[in-house]
């Protein structure tokens, strides 16, 4: 038994993605049981004993060792032309089928028909993704039109979520992306979006302040507005995973 095989068995058995640190912890716990003679089994298997002998110090099984072993697994899968690989997402590592087999896998879910987002929905989603957390007023000020129905559609599809309330008059809701968003676009964080650092640094136009009356009809557009919101990473959520077209 080698470390990549152990990690493979853990990932297959787990329904949820696992971080490298969690995988390392699980393996160290099992090695500790074997070492202390406290394993539930009456006798450890020969393979387990072999691994325990190979890894002299449990502390050697750390995040770096786990990631190395996962890369070794993927090289093995690549050589064997397997239909799956171990991929890291925002919640951790998980075994996924390769995109080229997506058409066959989709037959398992005949009720889920892929639907594309409209250009206005994609535009709204892009503003939220790059500038989250962001208020509806800021989104509408950038787009120039009401975004109520589009925001509801994105919420229904679990691509965006309510990420709290802004420290502004009226405590407006803040919107951010979900892990479901990351799964479909095949990224681990906002930093992996194209030109993320540059676009997140651009200052957004500020909507008129809710506290002051609009001056557009009297002396032109108001120069007062709500403060630019601090950028932050979205909260984690349990999500489904399928890269490609966006589902319902």
C-alpha cells in the first residue's frame, strides 16, 4: 500500500470534497491507531503494516505530501487514459469525470437540461463576481437598469447568494458568488478569474446616496454616493459540481 492509493480510497469513499489538510489528518489518525495497537480490526492488514513501515514519522504526512501523492495519482490516470482525475475546487479535492465524457454522464440526469444565461444575466453575474460583496444599488448603477428579476434568477440557480448587509443607511443586502459558481466555471477562487486583480482594483461608479435627494433635475447629477465596498471572498457553501453549461 502506498500513499497515493490510500488517498484514492479516501476520496472515493467521501461524498464531499476533502482538503489536503483533512486528508492528511485522517491518514495520521489511522497510522496512530496502528502504532498504538488501538485499531478496530483485530489485526492490521499486510498493506497497512507496509505503509506504517514506510512512513516512519506520522508528521511526514502533511498537506505537501498529500498534494504530491495526488499529482502522482493524476499522472497514473493520465498514463492509463482513465476517464476521471482528482481535481481541486474551492471546498477541496474530489474525483471528477473528465469533461469529454460529460455527454454520457449527463444521461444519468435526464431531468436537468442545461440552460445558458442571457447576456444581461451574465453581465450582472460578472459585476457580482469581480466586485463582491456588492449591493443591488451598485449593480444597477453600473448597468443603468433595474436588476431585480435577474438577481432573483441568479439566486434561484444558486450562482449568487446574499452575503450579508452593508454598513450603509438602510443596511442594504450584499450579494456574492457561491461555490456552485466556482464549480461551473472550473475555478477555485475569484483570483482565478481573467484579469481579476486589475478589474477588482477599478473603482466602480457610485450610486446616489439614499439619504440625500437627487439633484439631477436641479443642478445635474449628484456627486455624493455610498462608499466603495471593501472586496471580500464569498462564503463557502455545499454545492454540486459540473463544469460547463449552467444548469437550472
